C-alpha cells in the first residue's frame, strides 16, 4: 500500500517549493512525503520548513541536478 | 571548499553576506561612489542604461563595475559549487515587465531595497517611508502567493543560454575599459556609443578594480548564502522564517557602524544625497517595487545572482530593469533630488494595477 505523498516542485521560483512543503507537512501528522526539487535553494528551504515542523529529511541526489527529499515522521 | 559551502548555507551565510555588504558598501562611498550608494542594483542598472545611451540623463551615465562583479561572482560560486544550471521558460516576458515596473517604482523612491537599507543606515530618514512601502508591497505580493500566484515552472536549457548574461557582463566590462567613441556631433557633444557622466552621481565612482572586486566578493557570498533583501521580509511574513531576515538586519547594523566610523552618518530628512523628501511617493514607489520583486521571486540583487547561475528568466528580469531605467529617465518618471518627476506618480499607479492583475491572474501550477 502506498500512502506516500509526492510533490513535484521542480522549476518553481521562491518561495513556492517552501510553501508547498509547508502545506504538505501541515496536513499530515505522520507518514512519508517525497518532494522533488531542482535547485540548492529549494532543497535548503524545503528542508528547513520540514525540520522546523519536526520531520526528518533524507536527501537523495538524482541525475540532472534533481534532489528527492524524503520527509518522514 | 566544502567547509565554506556548508558555512554559507548555514544560518550564518546571510549574516556574513549582510555584514560584508555593511562594511564594503559604505567603504565604496568613501572611495568615490555617490552618498549612501555603495551598492544600489537599480541605480547602477540605471547608470548602465545611461552609459549605453538608452537614456540621455547626463548626470547618471556610467558602466558600474559592481553590477558586473555581482553577476560574475555568482557565476564563479555556481561553477565552484556545481550549481550552474541553465534554465528558462517561467513566464520570461512577464518577468521582463516586472523588471521594468520594479525599476519605475524604485526610481520614484531613488533606490532599490539594498539602497533603502543603506540610506537608512546612513541617517537618511526618508528611507523609512521607502522601507515601509517595500514591506507593504511585499505584503501584497504575499497575499497573491497565498491566493495561488505562480509564474510557472522553468525547464533545463542549453548551456549557451546560461552563459549569455555572464557574457553580456564581460562585454560591459570591455566597453567600460575601452569606452569607444564614434566622434562628436556639430555641437561638440559625444555621440556615443558609450556615455560617461562628467558631473553628478554618474561621475562619482570608486576605482574600477576595487568596485569590481567588491562586486565579485559579494556575488560569490550571496549566490551561496541565497542572500535576498526581499525574500528576507517575505519569508518572515509567509514562512515565519528569519533565516534571510537576519542577513538584512546585520547589513543595516554593520553599515550604520561603518558609516559612524567613516564619518558618513548624517541623520535627517533634508539634503540627503541622491534623495528627495516626498514621503508619500517614497512610500508609493517602493510599494510597487516590493510587489514586483516579490512576484518575480526575489530582490534585484538576487535576480543578478540567479542570472549568474544560468537562470534565463532572471536574466529577462535584469534586462527589463535596464530597459525600464532607460524609459524612466527618458519619459520623466524618475525622481531627482528636487522631488518627484511629472509622470512618476501615475507610473506607480499604472504599475500597481499591472502587478495586481498579474498577481491575481497567473496561477495554476499543480504538484
């Protein structure tokens, strides 16, 4: 069963990736959220938002300068 | 290098960048730049527009090496830290227009957010109205973001596209050094193609190599630390994040101290350098600028740094700023120390209508 929420924030300007991440972590008490970003800025901003809401962040680097942020709580 | 990278992306990154600007900008004034204009992205793009003959306001024409340095410094950082990523396709023409209107607003106030903070740190209390306007404009932008505003996604682009803005900056550097002249007209006036002011703010500048080096250094730091003078306020409002805000607060405090040490702190409203005392339009101009910067995703400095990283959409915004500065001084929209110009206020009103329509109608990116 897959209750992993997935968000694609690639190519979006500041602060949209962080806003989308905040909305996602705000809607869930626990679980897994996977967020794709393609800039260092978005990677850092999304990580900060998630960590400040108490989520663990694991970053996987993918080809083409894309990062998959796996948020768990 | 990995230590530098980790440090600059930590909470200390924006603080160190703000401190660097706070020391170096007043020093550039000491070394020849106009008052409270150590670094002003809008004023300097305006000077570049004048130097290229896009406007003929003879007092504000010079190719500012700081701008060249800011872009190329960000390019170097992006290459070193493997963040040079050519990309485009996120509403380029809208960004061009936002660049133009941001400059129209900022030139009614007479300064970008960087200079608004620097003016305040130099004792120019007129800047308070500008900063309040800036925060209000960012607030309106935040409302648009809350309603779902988006300029859409950018996509990866060929490498050549990413190199265009850095290459344009190298061309500007060559033009600055060579300053080619095609001759003079019958009245003895230079006919260009490059115009440099012989008096006024355009004639006041720090030595070329020092200004270039400062630009390179700040551009390098800011690319890595994501320093943004608009994002600072925006993130504090919308994300309750003070990460970037500490950078701006550090800039103001350090610039204030540096100005005190250099004897450049002159508190008051009247007779401030390259400034006017019209509170309403100092406020109004920066409402427009703050809104346009927020819709475009960052302050004018940040747009320069992004264009150095290969962001073709930010390059469109920067182009809009330079072309817009040409219009602003050709069509009597830009203020002067004697006050607001004839078409400044109506331009601000038109710009606000434009930005609000864009802000409320462009949306629709789904995850």
